[in-house]
């Protein structure tokens, strides 16, 4: 049982109490210990579930932010789609914040409540989370690799930078707490520790771009004599028949088909597969187009498949809008063409829906640019579905009707 500063347990009369429990009622201390323990444990599990739900939504929001894309031109003049956020920067900042948000807030609350003195929680949550990531997560990632398969770190220079800063962080923490100012964190130490984060982000970003390769070569971290071996791709490439598709908007629904091809194959084509899905850019799913996802299965010697999707009818579209059709997770030998939009990781088809209908006035066009009404409708419909799902077993009325009596009683 946790003790207050005066040595009295927080759940006993005279103790200072925790953040929420005891509730402060005199009669509460007279309740049996077993009942109080059950009450506190049930409340703790309930709040853990709440934190898990909020953290899941928070991570989904961060993934949506970091997954945003934009159009840019290569030096050759080709228009390609790239992510707004650099993957390394997103991982070190927003993704790290989202995955560590519960322990960060728990630490901040504990430190503020104890007037910036070390408590049973506080810094221990951060250090414990870091140790868990360093030891347990890495061990699990290595253990789950199937027998006979390997996993390769693609961005070795950025990996070296983050590994170096991890060691520096542990050494720096040991120095300031044990040598420089034992058991006390001074203001300048906190500022220096905080500034190490932007230094890490900038260093990792520059390394990811290749700007620091000359330093790594001087340090012999990268061997200048070793070049990536060029292996002949006899299985060819998988790509869309074109990278751009222009569709004229209309009042009625339209079905559209696009071809997916196997190209430059110099051996007997075997069976392959890849996943496909749509992704919104300025078009709104459910209002401008129908979202789809699935898998394409090429049989042996099959060179072409088609993907079908629908452009939804609207009385008027004030502006042109776009969405993407993505090919990902290619298996079976071929690769995506590095010269196409999406590069080696995926193939991207940009579908542009042309505006149509009566011409909109200046005020209406301005309002549409600031806040697309269809986007608001989609957001409110998703919010309504989330709130409605909390009222039923397994999230829907149909699931509740099929659920057993015991499950409904538990809910």
C-alpha cells in the first residue's frame, strides 16, 4: 500500500489520499477492506480501458496526420505523390508522442501533484517504458520472425543515429542524477535534456536525406567501397496502366475500371498477389467516391487484372477533387517500378473528378475552401456511429441481438 509523506497509508484515516480515491467520505473508511479493494480495482480497470480507447483514437489521428500526401515534381518534370511528413521525423516525434502519451501524462500529473518532487510514479513510468521498449519490444520483434526468414534494416545510417542517442540519453540521465547534482534535476539540466530531442530529430532527418553520408564515411560507419548490388529483376514490375485518370463528374453514379499490369517480365510469370485500397486527398469518401480495399491475385501467366470502383453522383461539385488508388504489399517476385509514382514501396494512381453543375458564387467557393460541408458530414456521421456503438454489446444492435444473455449482463 502506498504511503503518504507522513508515513500514513493513503487509504487510511489521516492519509493524504490519492488522486481520486479515497473519495473523502468518512463512511468510506468504515467499509470492509475487501469491498474497498474490489471497488478501487474495478475503477482502475475501467479507467485503463478508457485510456486505451482514447490512446487508440489519438494514434489513429496521428497516423492520419503523418499519412497526408502532396504532389511534387521530380527533376525530370514527372509529377509524383509524396508524404508531407518525413517518415523518420514522424516516427521520432508524433508517433513517439502518441504511443507514450499515457505514461507521459501520468508522469506529469504525479510530478505536479507532488510539487515537483520524486514520487512512486512520475519519472519511474518514463524510465520503465524506455526499458520495456529497449528490452522486451526488441526481444519480441526478433522472436516472432519465422524460422528461415530474415528482416533487414533498410535505413542503417538513421538507425545508427537513434541508437547513439539512446545510449547518450541513458548516460546523460545517470550523470545528472548521480554525479553533477545528485538526486536533483536543475533547470539547466532539464533544458539541455529537452533540447537533445530537436538535435536528434534534425540529425536523423539530415541522415535520412543522405546529407550526413560524408561524415559517416569519414567515421567508417558507411564503407565507401561497398555499393548496393544491382540484381536483375527477371520477374518484372507491377503497375497501373497509367498514373493519372481524369473522370468527368456527373449527377449519377459511375462505375470505373482501371487495369493493373505485369511489365518487363523476362521469365515464366508465376502467381503473385498485392493489396489495393483507396485513399482520400480532396475527395470525400462516401460523398465523392466509394471506398474499396481488397487483394489482387494474378494466376500463373496472367498479365493483367482490373480494379473497379464507383464515382458517386452529386448535383454539383464546386471544385475538382482527387483521391488515390494504391497498390501495396506485393508478393511473388515482382516489384513496383521505382520510376513510377509511389516508387519501390507502392504504386499510385491519382483519380481526378472534374467539377460540374451550376457555377457557385464567390462566398460559396470561399466557404467550401475553408470547410468542405461533405467533410463535416462525414466527421459527424463517424462521431455518431462511435457514440451509438458504445450503447450495444460488440458495438452494434445486430451484434447485441446475436449475443448471449451472459454477454449482455456483463455489458
